[in-house]
C-alpha cells in the first residue's frame, strides 16, 4: 500500500500523496491510481483535467505528464454530486454487500435503470435509497454503478458497484468475459440432449429497433451462448444457458434462432396453448428466464465470489403445470 493522508474540509476531501521513486517516468494518472487505489484511473484523469491535482503549489492538468518519482502531490476530491434520480423505498433481496459492491436478486417486473416509460420505481431508485450516504460516487456522482443489466421480466442475480474503483474493476471483467453467468430457461419444444454452443453475432434489428437480431459478423457484436438441456417437460424443456458474452436479449434471441424460444417471451416467442391452456391461464405472464448463478473476482479484495439463486416460484409452478417427463440430459 502506498502512503497517503486523508483530510476533509468544507465538503472537499484532500488526499496528500507521496509517489515512490519507482514511479519515475510513469504517466501522472497511472502513478496516482497506483498510489490511491480508492480512486479509479478514469476518475483521476477527470480530477487532473479539472485542476484538482496540485504539485508544489500549482495545479497540474495533464494526465499524461511524466512524473519524477518520490514527489508530493495533493488531490482535492469534491463530495459526489447528487444523482438526478429520486431514492425510493423499494424492497430489495440483497445476497451480498460490502463497502464496494452489492449482489441483488432482482424480481421479475423490476426495471434496472430509469428510461423513457420507466422514470422511477426502478432498481436504481431502490439502490439510491438503500445506499444513502454509502456511495463514494461513480465518476463524481453519488449513484450506483450499473455494470450489466437483466431485462425487466427476467429475474435473478446482478452485481452493482458502490464505488468508482469497483465499477471500473467489474467493467473490465465484463469486457474480458471473465464473469460466470448462468441462466435457467424454459423453452418451447424439446431440444436435443447434450451440451451445445450458439456462436452468432447480434445487433439491433434494421426493421424493428425494439428487437435484436442475428446479423453477419461485420455489423454485429460477437455473442456466444453455451447451453444444455436439463429436464424434458411436456412439449417444452428446462435448459441452462451459460453466457460467454453478455449482449442485449442474448439468451432470448439465440434460443429462438434454433427453434426453441423461451416460453412467455412476448417478442421472440410463440403464442399458443399448453394442455389446452394459454400461459396466461396458467398464471405465467413473462419470459421464462432466471439468472441463477453469478461469479466474479472482487475488484478490490481479489477474492473469487460465487452466488446462486433458486428458480423463482412462478417458474417452478409453470414446470409443475407442464409436467416433468425426464430428468436426463
């Protein structure tokens, strides 16, 4: 750990830093990120450009400036500004929480992030209420760091950053595809047994902007889903999908592309009846998808963390209504 001293006055946190001789020749932003691990490099770049970093009584505004090493710097970090969204007391199921991040088990029907049509009543609103006074600020704003999302009508696990450094560390893991994400899905029809892979790039549909479509590799982003059949149901099946990548609607589009769309999927699925009844008659009105496992390396402690969430009651009831025929894969 590199030596630095914290003080606070008038809403400004002052960090006195002594760079090490080994930092000589490093970029200023890199050296400060190594010396003050509670601030991300991107956050430090912004602070440097704003004149918040002082060297010998003068502000330094160039993040790429090469440092001499063994020199004293002062970083003035303002209190994070308030987020635009309103905190709301919405119940949350919290699987894990520390000063850096949270893992939440999201119920179906809860939107993750405010957007047109859902300006409040979202997971972000709930997190702002739950984390009041705990958020160190993502990019200088007191807000939770949403590093990935699951659809409104998909249930299950997602991780949220509470600090800037946690947000940056988690984002890097998602970009490197080192996060373990597994979903349970109930699909139409009975796919073949065994483990299989769908490697098909995805992009926004050119004919319907609300839909995602499989496209050629030049236009879309690589998307890879590894799936296997777990249980055979009547005219349906329970499958596990492991995401190598995490694109919007990935599981829904990929499973539909092989002729086995998710039951209840209003966009990529099929309407119809099961045992003479519609899914609505059976009390099921969403896509049958649940984020059941989540694993990642804690961006600060470096410990590997793994979490699981059991299949929610509505999907269990749907399986009972369909009837399990075989547990063999």
